[in-house]
């Protein structure tokens, strides 16, 4: 077999065995995608025993390109909601997660001062202890940039593999310890979160209001303070026995019932202005000439335009809600539309049909991947990752690298939505497939390179004491910050469990947290809120340590 054929076969075998191994679990806990790393080590060890040699340049390329694919697809997925998570309660959760990352770096520095673990192995231990694969890639990349030899480049993978298993178990143990010591009742936490959510913290509610304010009698809707262009949408109006589609020119009378959609605080303000709440059944479209329809934005001419630019009042329709990346956002007239936005359009059936071409609504466009945009994004990510960042006190420039550059660029591009002819939207199924392919290639390549020395390090070297150091890096930050978040900041335990899992970028930990309260959404919301920032920090931290300590 040629070198390419041998390497391809080994990588594929490691991927197949690793995915099977990662699929095994006990009470919902398993290695997950980390199984590929151990399968790669196994295949690499067998190849070493058999005297087989892989093409080093090929394996290195596969490792780096797999990492690029993985982090780029993550950025495309989380980008649309990334900046929104840094607001309100999301800011607190991100600060807690950032504190876990920072404390992990401090613990790692302490171990460096107290032990003789080589720095390359130490940064691998740190990445494995927090189950963060891109961090391992960043550490390997910065070592390569400063001219490390092949033996040194293999050490991060060894440290990662040694610390990874307890990294998975440690976050689960931390959740259980915090819960047991503080005697937390899951039912009470779930009820408290639901109460907060019902007040409008996580959803875009609607409300029927009956006009009782005599000052508004005879005014046009456009003259009512804060009713238009302030995040509140009037989608329906009942005047007597007739249900109408309202416009700014519609005259308001006492007793009219308005159906409003918008953020809860703004709806409460409108209630104080208009009058009193009314039954929701009064504005139902059932049995009337009005209807509503969800329309997907797929027309390129609609991208980047504000809702008010479409002149929807002339079409006698209204956009009442906008769903973007799984989150409802207010249908403000100033909102800029992006590819894949799902619009709730209200109006007559014929009017909705006439307005539909303005936005596209082509289902096939939502199911296809624009690979030209993917490759342009990767090019930009590699360029950004290669830009040296001068940081005072560091002996060499810092780089985002092949892990951080594509991630940051993908977050920005998916937030922008499009750039000229390139639309940065990826169907969830395609995104998941590319992400899995990328991480499998990366872990399999890392495992193959570490396989020839892993067992020797574990059995005859310092592997066991490295495991202990990895456990310390895992547990100390999680327990300290976990208790502080609960006792000092009164964070909901279910949200805290999601933050702990997100701070480790660990899907199995999220699955464990979800299993504690299967019907609650707090864990997943918190995990998604902190994931992007944590991923960026986990990628930068190993680079800083290498440049500081080597």
C-alpha cells in the first residue's frame, strides 16, 4: 500500500472503531466523540508494533483540516445568537463560565510551578481535563509555530488522552457534589426557572388589549405612542364583530381589541397606555378572512433589507414574529433580514400569497449548502488566524491559529448573514455532518501520532501522576465557581448545570444535566449561551501558556 492508502485506511479504521466505542454508555455517560481518540491510539499502537509508518505530512494535513472544519461549522451554528447571549442573564452566565476557564489556567500554572511536567504535556493535560479538542489543536499549532520537534509535538496528545476520561466524569461529579452539599431540590429549581421564563425572559409573548383610554378614541394607530417601530407589532384588530388587518391609518375606537406581539416589558407598557387585557379568543383567525403563514427568507434581494423597506402595509400584511436560529426576535421595522429567517406573516390569504415572493420561501434553498461560501469563509478564517497579535509581556506574538481564526470568522460571517454573492447559512443536518467529519478526522490523526508512545507513557512513565494532575485541573475550578455561583449569585441550579457542561464544551455532560430534569429547558439554554465564548477562551488559553512558559 502507498503511504496515502495506508494513512487513509488507518484513519478510517480509527474513525469507525472510535464512533462505535463512543456510542457505548452507562446510564447516559460515555466517551462520546472522544472514543475516536482512543481508537486512533489503539490503531497507532498496533501500527507501531507491526513496524508500519504513516506519511507524516498527510496525517498532519488531515489533523489541521479536520480541526478547521470542526470549528468553522461550530461558528456558523452559534454565530446568529452569540451576541444576544452576552446580554442580561446571558452576561452573568458567561462571566461564570469565563471564571471557570480562568481558574483552570491558574491551576495549570500552579502545577507548572510545583511539578516537572513538560509544558507541551501540561497544556495537553489542561485541554483533556476540560474535554476541549480545539484547545489541543491550538496548543499543537503554537508549538509548531515556535519550532518544536516531532517528539515535543506528540506530548500534547498524550496529555490530552490521559486526562480526557476523568474530564468527562469530573464535570458530572461536580454537578452531583454541588447538588448534594447544598441539598438542592430539582423540582423547586425547575418551577423557579419556569416562573422566570413565564415573565417573558426567554420567549416573545403576545397579548390582547381592549382600548379603554378615552384619549385614544378617534386616533389613528400610527399616532398611539410606542405602538409602531418600538418592538411591538399590531397583527390583528377586532372592531365590533369584524376582525381586521390593522395599518397605521386604521382609526381606533373605545372597545376595539388589539392583538399585540413583542417583548413582555413593552407589552406591559402598552397595557398601561391602551386599557385592559381581553380574551385571546377574540382575535383568532379561525373562521375569518384573515390567516397567518410562516415564510422563510431565501430571496437574495431580501437579505440585508429592513422590514420597513418592503412596504408591507401596501400589501395589507404584517410580520408579527421573526424566528432566527431557533430564537424569536421582535419584528421591529428596523430589523435587518437574514437568510433562513422564518417570518410569521398575518393578513388575507390572497395578500399573503402576493407577498410571499418578496421573501422567497424556497424550501430547497434551506436544504442546500453553498460550498463556495464555506470555502471563502475558511480562507478568511485561515488568514485571520495567521495574523500575529502583539501582547505586552509575551515573548512572541499571539495568534488565533487554525482553531481560533475560522471560529471567530464563522461567528462574524453568520451574524452578518451574507457577503456579496456568498450566503453564510448552513442547514442544521449539513452542519452537523461536516462538524462530525471534521472532529473525527482530527481526533483520529492525533491518536495515530500518539499511539506509538501512549502505553509506554501510561505504564512506564508519568501517565498515572498526569491523571491526578488532570483531575485537579478538572475539579478545582468547577467546584469553586459552582459553589460561588450558587451561594453568592443565587444562580438557578439547572442553569448552573448547563454552565458547568458548557464551560467544558462537553455534550455528554449536557445530556447528563438534561436527564436530571428531562422537561426543563434551563440546562440547554445556559449551555448554548456560554458555549461560543468558552470555545474562544479554551482555544486562546493553551497558546498563552505555551508562549509564557516556553
